[in-house]
């Protein structure tokens, strides 16, 4: 279905290159009179663009053999000029020049365009290898050469004429007529191409020159005697349209995003104002908040009938791997994206609600102490699948985040958000508890900030550890060997083995605070007793499962965030009181 949808996209977009055309660099333009006499060869390269002028022109893939490109080829075809003066190269250039001339002659006979006839006259009066025009000293024989014909008051580029475009499309679509097969995309009986006419560029880790969307280069990949791209028969026209559409999607900011080793392309069956790429890559708080709260369904009457498509692509040497495919309606896609942001919302250490760009969520699984941490395989794929498909995040993603938390003895906001996303998207009642089962269609605001009434033991253990850490800090200040350094990993996995000892260690700290910081003592002791009171049977879990460790980590993070917010509010009140007591001068 991906190939059919790409062709439909190409047919509905007026800004895409015509059939069998690509946007290429034209290095030189040869100006001709209406009689085909050469006037000047102009170099279109500039300081800003050394490759020449970007223009929509005929194009094709020349993997082997001689194949002229109409009005947009290099010097061997256009002038019969060999790159090296050897007998073999001279003969090859002469042969290619005559093929080019025959192609132009066929175009002139079919199109009946005066400017094309002018180019044909020029070629007939040109001896291969001896262009009747002065070449610049720095002439690049590999640069594409096109033509501009002066017809009275008009300056015409033949490649811009509708008749020339139609001729090139029909010529390229005819292909090798010795074999006829049903095209996988359009369903017509046409000659299949041996290799797709457009190489795909822009896939992370792929070859810079381009990659094939359909290809078989070994017998093990072939079937029914079909080799190369014929394993999925595609006619030249469909192959060109599909490749052109995919390249355009991979270049436009609003229709693709790239994270680590994955490229995601997405588009709709009709133009819409909603920008999926910006939402995912920037996650601007104002935009996300508006998206989650505004009645966006009512703004566009066609939202339920507008189709939404997305594909995840990665590179495997010279071939493209399609890792995911989404075909749905725009309203369903927005529902999934809305849920994606709802379940990641969390209050940060400053007390503000946060949503995170995709790259920050991916980096939540990485070792930040490394200069160039290796990306976690499939992390971005899983997150984008959730954003577009819905469903749940895999448990291995939670494992990777918890590994980093255990190693770093701290929880970054993006890590807490990713843990929350795994827990809420999984929806396992026996692990997460009833409070994580919101009603169908209800906004999932669970665990955005500290939950003071939760009786989940794993979550309470996380809160308790954060509170014991705060008590130690208030009593001792900055020390080199804290309870977090010594006991965090054990508390995270086996709370019962360590919390009795930690509570006994807290008593001297509380006694010290009662003598030196009575305000801090009352606040911390009250919070500690409130947490302990929530343990219904007054026991700590012996072992925490992976999901429960995620709950522990969330409780730890949110209790620390609440403590910092309370400390800031207390400092602000103290400053206000001091300012009020200061007599005016």
C-alpha cells in the first residue's frame, strides 16, 4: 500500500516535478538562435551554488549501458566530447552523441516544437568531439548541459515545454518491451524496470548517492526467476513517481523527521494546517497545551475523511528497509498524538508541566557521561509507533531507562516522563493498580505530579527514599557518601532489605534538625509520617518487578520535585517577611 499511496501523493501535488523529471543542477546552458546557431555557453555556477542552477529537468538512472537524458546531459552526450583522449573513450563518446541526437530527432518529430528543431539543427551541424562553441578554461565535462533557444522575443528552454515533457514521459515509460508484467502499483500491463528510475536520498546511514526502495542483489532474495527490482514488478512511470514523491517528503520539514537511525515520512490525502513534525521535534509547551485543550475537531469539517499516512524507513547498505507503516484517518492520528502527549506530561523540578521533544525521550535511555553515546536501537521507532499507531511502549524501553537511573543515582525529567509513558500505555491492572485505569476518552492526567493518596507500595517506597534523602541533606549538608550513593540500587529492587536500616539512620538526623532547624524538622517529620501511614500493612515489598521499579522511580522523582518546590516557596515567604519587617528609610 505504501507504493500506491506515494503515487497518489505525486499525482495530487502540483509542485512535484513532472513524470520522469527530477530537480537537478544544470551547470551550463547553451544559447541558440532559432536556426540552431550557437550563441554562447553560459556557466550557471555561482559562489553560493557551485553546482549550477537547480531546475526541473529530465532524469533517469544509468546503472549500465548508454542512455541519453534529453536536454540535461553531460558533455559526452551533448557534444560527443570524451573525458579522456583514448581510442575507447573517443568511440564511446561518439556513440553516445549519436544516441543523443537520435533522441532529440524523435522528440522534434513528435512534439513539432520549433525550439526542439533548433537544437536538432545544432546537433546535425556539430562534429562529435568538436563543439562549435568556446568552452571555458574550467569547463566541467560532468556538468549537465541544457539549451535556451532565442525565438524572436521569447527565450525558451525546451525542457519546460509540455510537449517535451510528454515525449520524455512516454519514452521512459515504454521501457524494455521484451517482457510485459502487471505493475504492482498501477495494475497496468507494462514492461517492468530492472531497477527503479529514482534513487532515494535522505535516509540516515544510507549511501549519499541514493538507495533503492525495491531491489534484490542475491539469488536468495529472488523469486520465480525475477531478479533485481522485478521481484515487485513496477513500470517506469510508477517507479519514477514513487521515487520522486518519497524524495520530496524526505526533504520537506513538515513531512518528515529524522531521529538517530530512522527517518519517518508522513502526509495527508489533502492539505491540512496541522504540523506533526513540529509537535514531535519541538514539543513547544504553548502549542502542546493548546493541542490538548482546544476543540480542534470542530475547526476542520473534513478531518474524519482526510487520510493520514506514515512510514518508518531505515538503511541497510544500498537498500531501504520499511520498518513501519500507518494508514488511518487524520482524526485517529490526532487522537493517538494527543494521547502520546497526555501520558508523558509531568511536572518538572521547577513545578512546571513539561512535554518533551522526541530526541530528549530517546536520549533518556543513553549514558550522558559518554561524549557520543550510541543510540538505543529501536527506541525512536517505538516512540513514533506510539505517536502514530497508539498501543503501548515495550517493556524493554522501561528496562533501558531504569538501567540509566540505577547507574546515575538520579532521575532526569525526560526519564521520568518516559517511565510514565511506558506505565500508562501498558495498562496492566495487576501491576499498576486501579488508579492507572482512566475511563475511555478521559484525559490521562495520572501521575502528572506527586500523588499524595496513592497506596501503591512501590510508589510509596520511592517517595520514602526521596524523603529520607532530603532529611539527610537538611541535617548534614553536602557529604561525599550519601544514602543515595550507597543504597539507591538496593532500595529500587529489594526495599525490605534496606528501609528498616535507613529509617533507623534517619532518627539522629531528625533529632539534629529538631535542635537546629525546627521549621525543617516539623515539615520533614510530618511528611515522613504521612508516607509511612500510607503503607496499609506496615511492611515493605521484598522484591520489586520491572513495572514496580518504574513506579518506585516515579515516586522518587515526584517527591524530590515537590520538596524542591516547597523549599522555593518557603524561601520566597521568608524573603517577603524580611522585606516587610525592614523599616522604610
